[in-house]
C-alpha cells in the first residue's frame, strides 16, 4: 500500500511585495480560489503523485485569542503557506516540485523574507517546512493514479448509458434485514 503524506512550507511575506504576490497567485487560478491544474507557474496537474496543493496567505489577528489567556498582543506578520498532500514521502514530492516547477516556485517565494535569486530552493523549502499536527487522508492507500483511473471509468460508464439504455436490464433486489430489538 502506498503511504500518503503531507508537506507545509511557511514563510514570512515581505510587506512591500504582498500585492504583487496576491496578483501572481491569482494568475494561477481558472476560477476564484481554484488553481488551474495546468497553470504556467506551478502546474499542479502535471504531478502524478500530488493529490492536492495550495498556496494561502495567512494574515492572522491573534489579539483576541491571546487576550483570553492574559497574554499581551503580539504582531504576527503575514505568511505564505504552501501545503500539499501526496503519495509517498513528502520529501520526495518536494524534490520533484523543486526540480520540475522550480522557476515558478522561485517566482512565488521571491516575495518572502530570506529568499533571493541565489537561494538554494530545495534547502530553503526544508528550512521553512513545518510539521503538521494532523493530516487528513480520505482513503488510505488510494493513489492519485487510482483516483484518475476511477474517474476515467466513471466518465466512460456515464457516456455509455444513454447509448445502451434500451439494452440494459436493471434488476432491483430487495433485501430483508431482520430487526434487532
């Protein structure tokens, strides 16, 4: 069974570059808040082991939360989060992302502190990786390849039903289940 894992990279955004970053991230979407899997910056759909990935700008106001615990308010600078779920080890997925979408990732992370033109992307990803406290897996062991195969099968079956409806004989089965008191 193929294990699934998750990755999360967090980095502080350079305040003066936030608007430019928002525009760049918006250019990756086909609809509001939905990444185009074939976008030119990070083509998520081209990765055979990537279930889901997302970029999010985290701009938290923790004053109320901290106040409940008697803590003084502290500023929290906006951060960029890059999260994903994949088949296999997260490190291998980050290796592949850096190798195949490195230019796009560089364009995005250039808006973050401590990232420059000469930065070693893969090392930087490791230095800014955060371990998730909890990870959701919808169906353990179900790979991206299997999900895509199942989707193709469903599409083929749905397409075949109207053309063969008259030749299909649908049998309904009634099953009696004894009531337990």
